[in-house]
C-alpha cells in the first residue's frame, strides 16, 4: 500500500494517488523509487517494522529521503488526529480518481473493516505534517493543483 500526499500552502492535505498492490519483497524498492521519481517528495514515510526493515534499509542505501514511522499506540488512536482533520474539511481527495470509492469506504467503515492500510496512510500523512512540521512541501508542489478539481470526503448513507 502506497499513497502520495501533497500539502497546500494553507496546510491542507491532498491525496494524489493510491496504490494497493502485492509485490514481491525485491520489487518494493524499485516501485517506491518509481513513485519518488514521479512525484519528487520531500520525504517518504515508511513503517520499517517486521518485514519492512530490509526495504527501509535499501531505500536509505538508495539515498531516498526516507523517514522511519514507528507506530505508537493502537490504530484507532493514531487515526484520531486525521479524523479531526477530515471533520475540519482540510483533507482533499482527487475527484473521480479510480481509487476514491475504495478509499472512502475504508475510512467510513473504520475500525470495522478487514483491511485498514489506507487509514494507516492517512494517519501517517497527518503525523508527518503535525509532528515533523513539514510546512512548504509535503509530497509534491501543489502549484498546478486547483481546488476545483478536488473533492473533500463525501459522506454516503
């Protein structure tokens, strides 16, 4: 699971891209490097726990701007700050993106979902923004984005 986020000058999060794919261990680094080359992020947040440790070490060797995100507390607690951001309408998703329905469905049903990796990436993006104080650029320049092409989370019944 890999998501790419941008930060507006007003401190709003923009979800640009989501990839949910299963890769063999050796393919992780090449996949992340390709996304890095596409978006040129200022930082790559990565959970290096368990099997991710080798991938993290290889990303560091590739001199990518990787930050080890060590999960603290349970998933629900980590998601609270991101939920507040959603409630304040300061998180945006690309309107019409092929991944949007799946992403929103997981958010709306959390914590009662089988898989919650997408919620994790939202929590991690929020964590990187608030705890690391990355203010100017988060995942890419937002100069070419216009809020008219972006939709906030839409709630469904």
